[in-house]
């Protein structure tokens, strides 16, 4: 995290762009910009600014947005719910669909079911998230009028308002992820299903469900869980596009807006947050290995 | 079977949506997509037009300009001028209150004007002329000038950024270079700060304590009668999503409709598309006067002979209905606009003359760096067109693409192009900002103290000073024409086109005001 902090701060320091110029606007003179820069402390040397930021961070202070004047913690707090909701909805739906689909494709390898799943996977990988999003909006919002085009409603406003605003974004965002997990599940299951102990289980007269779920899927789960963990990185990058297309006020849009206007405190805080989330996800994935495969010990 | 399942599913979703939507229908709420995200709440700290528009929601002004460019009292009830023109006495209307319930006092007005005068170009001029502001009583205050100044009312009724909005004294005493984050004003709407999600949503409710003037509204002047309970600004950055949202009836009004989406929305009978901005905006090619090659006047003139404003109008606005040539240094459609000397830009384009001027200039093939902001649909087409023209007249032009944030940072560099400097950038100004010599910062010739590009033209500065002394409109027009004639020679910048961006709204809205600013009073919703 420390390395990330140093890296992000340094990158922002050397990147072109000046928030003071953005704030001052088109009519401002160079003197106006210099005065705003001084007020914001942006004219301080690199080490002083980095030191101030680290010191504040160590005290739990993420700083204040240069533009809105609001605390960065509050801005992130406002945006975290939509992003977490979108990510969780997408995760739940995709895992619930992709893993069984991958298992069935492996079980029915070479059949039309398998080919359909593979075809879907190729499409899922190939079509950009925003194209899927627009197609879904066109069909379900504009043609059928079933679901809203854009926006976010908190779960506090009721289940249906919440879900109605989550269905299309989750479907759009989940397509790539579903394709990835289904494909990996199929490949891993094919490998496991060719093992001797599966033949033994079948010879003992176990049902297909017992063989698939009790023996094959459990043994195939380590690579699947690994890919699910890696896929969350994919989800977070996809969240930026999905939040923009569906006008969801989440962390992804906060990040893009902050980058475009050079709102350094937000960029730094969000990057640290994302890197922290990655660390935690990787930790959770590693821990799950010991549960899924008792042979693995740390 | 399949279709009946689909119909059932659809019906279930529609019913569920309707049930959830029912409670919100009790009050009149306008859902509005603004031109940009509201990032800052302080219209003195920033000149951003979105913050200016926010200012018109929550603040009020002492005076305001109408559609005929006449200045009228707004918060002021009456005012008197001494015979020598040096003393101005203003009395506030009865019943003016800030959103926190405190009455608007003379001290609030004086503090607000003092802060504004530190940032605004016309405010600074008024500041130079001012001897003192004094409180007579809570409702009356007095301005004493050092010498007569003809633009006191124009300054206090300035319609565009920075607008002299009135804040409570406790906020107006904030340093002019430090942002005020408390949106307490005395305007017709109150901002609901608890519901503000920067980057997404701003909520305003009707200020029930606001007492509008009796006159009909015209631009920012007249009665500010609020006819709805609540206004939600929903920032939707993706234009396709915004188009879908207004098409589906999820929003009522989209402030700036991109020209490529006009045909799509025109098909919807429930949507009206109109131009509500009578003056539009003006694009410009700005030169770096400090560095070669455009420190050479002949090169700047050379470009003047090949710029075709119609090309820029189409490039920016897409539809010829929304863009037109304006060969004037003062906004076409305003009193000081003229065609004095304009033939150099509006006449027949002359490539040979341009090439001859390049030759006469002694140009040695120096690199010309054109800054581009590909994320700005008004800047990007201008940069592409200009770069082609520069190549056509034989200049070694290089288009350097980046985003708007990079462009506005880089343009402050006074270095040569080899050290990160620049030769040309493009921008645009709203019509009111280029309407007079007082406001048109790009026309100034104050050298290194001038706006980016830094033209040094003492003669232009003298003319500007003379304009401030001019006794009436006729004299002002004469001097403005002299300034324009000089500008066609010295070419501080080249105006590219005057364009408007249409607004789209659903037919359940009525009473939208025609104005260069986006104003939300007088708008009703069925």
C-alpha cells in the first residue's frame, strides 16, 4: 500500500494538468491561477506535499476535494453504495449462472449445449460492455418500457426501485465476467472429469449430480475461485463504463471525473481504496484455498 | 405462449414501477440535465458557467440586465445619483431574506460587491473608480466614486461570469481566492445540500420566503416566480443515455442537446427542441503573441485571410441552423457589434494573399503547435480545421492532442514550443462575455498581464480606457469600431463562428425563458 501511495502521488505530480487552471476558468489570468494554486498549496515542493498528505493519511484524513470543498471521505461514502451494490449484484448473478453453465458444458462436451456455451463466451468476450449496455437499454427500456434507462435508487427506497435500476447494469457488466467464469469452469471441469477417481465414482454407481457436484466441481473449484478473484479486477474496470452509461453515481464515475479535472485528493484516495480492496480480495481467495483443498496449508 | 409470458412479465414490471413511482407524483419536480457537473458552489471563486447558473438559482442580484440590454433594479427598490455622478445611493426592497431567515442588509451587499470586485474584470474596473462604500442604514447604502463612471449599473447588473451575486456578509468576507461552500443566498431556490451528490445530483427546492418583483421576467431581470416545488439537476455525462432518458420521460429537460442527436429526439412528439440562448457562444483562434512565429503580425493576418467562418460553424454546431459567421469582435446581436473592417474575415477567402503574407513575414519554418482538447466538442473541430489551414498556407503545423484539463494548464506556459509552449489554442466564450470592451478580455493588449496569448498593444489599451470614458452609446459605438479596426490589423485572435446549442424539453414543461443563462424560474410543469 505504501508503494502504491508513493507511486500514485508521484505519477500525479509529474502528470500534466493543473486543478487551479480548471477552477479559475477560461477568463482567468495567469496571476489568478497562481493565487488559487497558492491557496490550495499546490505550489509547495514535492516532498512537502507528499509529507503533508502522508501525515493526514496516517491520521485517517483523506483530505478535501479541491473543487467541491467537501471531505473526500464523504464523497467516497456517497459513492460506495452504488458501486458495491452493482458489483455484488453482478457477482451473484454471474456466479449463479456461469458456474452451472460451465459445469453443464463440460458434462455435455461436444454437444450443442457445449457449443452454445462456448459461442456465448466468445460473444461475451468480444462485445464491449457499453455496446451490450446500449442494446439492453434499447430493448428493455426504450422498446418494452420495463426498466429505467438510468440512475440509481438505494435499497432503502424499496426492493423494486433498487432492483429495477440494477438489472440492466448488472446484466451488461456481468456478460464478460460470465463468459470468463463459464469458460474457465468448463475447462477445469473437463480436466477433472478425465481423472481416474471420477471414473471410480461413476463405477461405484453414484448419480451424475453426486459425481459432478460432490467430486468434480469441488476439485475444480480452486482455479475457478482464483479466476473469480482476478475477475473482480475486471469488474472494477467495467464498473467505470457501466456507471457512465447508466448514470450511476458510483466510485467509477467519481474516479473518472476526478482524473479529468485533476482533483488530486480524490484520485489518491480512490486509488488507495482500490488497491486495498485488491489486497483483501487476494487474501480472501488465498484463504479460501485451504477450505476448498485441505492439502493446501500456509 | 412465449408472448403471453413476456406480456405478463412486462405487465408485472410496469405495475411494480408505477406503484413505486406513485408517491413522488405529489409535488411538481423538474428533472433537468445540466450542461456540466456542478463542482463548485461559489460563482465568484470560479467563472464556470454551471456555477453561474447555480448562482442564479440560490442568489439574487442588486440589478439585472434584460433582453434589450437595459439594466433594471432587482434586489434594489430605488436608487439615486448625485448631480455630479459621484454618489450613488441604493435602497433595498422590503422583505428580502436569506435562506437562513436573516434579513438582507446593506452590509451583506457591500461585502459581496467588494469580494466580487476582486475577481471580476468589470468589478475590478469599478473597484478602481470607487472611493468608498458606506452603510447608511440596514436597507440603504452608498457608493462614492473617485470620478464619474458610466458603467456602475452595467457592472452591478452584469449577467454572466462573474455575476455580482449577494451573499450573507459572514460568507462574503471570505477571501476571494478561497471557495465558499455554504450556498446560503436570498434567491428564488434553496439548495438542499444534504442531497447533493457531486458528479451526479443537485437538488433545489422553492424558496417560499422569496418575494418576486412584479415585472415580467426578461433574462435575469423582472419577476423570478418559481412555479414548481423542486428541481433536480441530474448530471448524465453520456449523451446517448441522456437522450434515452428524456425520450423515456425519465427527465423533463436537457439543457444542451448535441447536434447529432437532434434528428433522434425530433421524432418524439412529446419533446420540443428550441434555441433558448439568443446570443449563443463565439469560438476563437488564440495566438501566442510572445513566441515565434505568431509574434509576427503578418503571420496572424495571413491566417485571417483563409479562415472560413462557415466551416467552423458547421464543424462546431453540425447543423447550419445552429451556427453562423460573426465577423465582429463584439458579439453579433449586441449593441456594439459592427461590420467595421470585417471584410478581411467575411469577404472572399484569399489563399494567395495569405501565402504572400507568410512569405513577407520572413517565416523560417518554425514549428507551430496547435493545442487540441479531444474531449471538448467545441475545441476539437476548431483545432482540426485550423491545423489544415495552417498547412495550406505553408506553415509547419503540428496538432498536439490532449484533454481540456491539459490544454488549460499548458496554455499558461510562456515558453517556446520546444520547451512545452504553444502557438495556437482554441476556446469559446458565451455571447455576453464578448459584448463590450470592458468584458472582452481576449481583445486586451496588456502584454504579459493580458489573457493567455499576452498581446502587447498599448494603443488598444488606450482605446479601451477611452471607451470607459465615453459619454453615451453613440460614442461607445464609435470607439468600439475603432477597437475592432485595430484588431483586424493586430489580430489578437480570430473569431471563428457564433453558435448555439439547442435545448430539449418535454411538452409538459412551459414558460422556459429565452436567455444566455439557463434560468429556471417561470418554468411550470403539467
